[in-house]
């Protein structure tokens, strides 16, 4: 009589199991046995992989910058979408654009899984809601001039994927930023930046290398785009919003650097220019009135360099 062999049902692998961001780092298996100096040394050496990963993706990042420049010049928006650390980094990037570069708050916007409360306190599970990612982006009414940047260390975050799918349906340009090559995110975006930083010091803790690499990449994307649309003069932030003591002081020093006026005279000039650094510079360099300087800057597309060269 033939013996029947029962089939052993194989438990399917989790969708995270094969991700680089979830891999165990062989160099840190015994990290809990090290003295403090050893832990710090090990983590310092490990973070060097961040810069190697960014270096490898310079081409993709440069193409991403052009997407942002095109959007900004078409009066479109940059929308950053993420959950957890990735979401908080997007919120940070969006929050810093108006004071640094003088853009309107609506120009660079962040969507965080779980909403504003999740920025300050982790809300577990909200990243798993793909439909809410779709709805959250939908509330912004994305259009063809916008660029939506999905930030997901793992590349599989449902909330982010839902938002990216909505962005594509709306005809927006879609950029992905992940630290997990091969995650399948490429099929959802027009351009993908893959920062392969390798396994984390603490397995799965993507607030470490993945978070650092993401911050570096976002800095490169947004700052490069702002430079290209004339938000700086050389390496000076001439569109700084002088609405605090520190920023008024910085604005005064920028005016002094470019005009060679002393600090007090630069401060007087900046006051006459209604605290607009660009206007103050053009007023002095071309002997324009406030209104003429403002008009000339508008003609020059807001670029101080162009305004001074064309005057």
C-alpha cells in the first residue's frame, strides 16, 4: 500500500524580510558588549556609508533637481510625503524653506502619515493605510506642475505608495527616495533615488544611516533647486526673511558684504528696503529707489545677479 506524504505548507516570507533596511549588520552583532568608546567608534565608521551612497546617486539627484526647478518656475509645488522618520524629515525640509529662501508656505508642503500629531509622537500603524495616503494627497489637489516626492526608507510604505499612485493619476511628476534598492518603488515613480546605505547598526532602525542619507539627499534636492531659481547670490541667502533678530542681523551682514557699507549703514538701507535684502542690494548698487528696485527685480525674475547685470 502506497504511503501518502502530506505536504508541508511553507510559511510565506514577510514583505520586509528581503529588504536591505531590515538586514542584520554583521559588523555590529556584538555591539552591546563594547565600551562606550567602542560603540561610538563603530557607529562613526558605519555612517561613512551614507556619503558613499549619496555619491553613487548624484546623477539621479541632479535629474531630480531639474524636476524641482521646472516645477518652481511653473509656479508648481513640491510635496513631500512620508511616514515616521522619513515623514519628519519631509516636514523639516518644508518648514525651513520659507525663512531660508523666502518662498510661500504653499510652495513646499509636507504630508505626514498620522498628521501633525505624529510629527512629535510616533503613531504606529498609520503608515499602513494606503487609502489614507491617497486621500491625504488628494486634499492638496495635485496638478501637472507639481512634483510629489515619496520618501520611504523601506520603499514599501503603503501610505507613501497610496500618495504616489494618486499623484500619477493627477498627472504630477513623481520622484521616489528610498534606501532599499529593489523594493519595487521604481514602478510608481518617474525618477527614483536609491540610497543603498546597507544594514543599520541596530537592525531595522532606519532613523540612523537611512535617515541621515535621506536628509542629505533632501538638502541637495531642495537647496540646489533654490539656487537655480535665484534664491541666492553666490553663497548668500539673499531671500532670507528678516523677521527675527537673528535673521535681521544676517540680512544686514549680507547687505554689508555685497555693498561694502558698514553695519550701521547696511541696517539703515535694509530698513528703507522694508527688510528685503535683495531690494536693498539693488537700491544701493544701481542707485534705484525702493519702487524701481522692486520693479527691476521682478523683471529679472527675482535674481539679484541678473538684476545687477541687466541694470
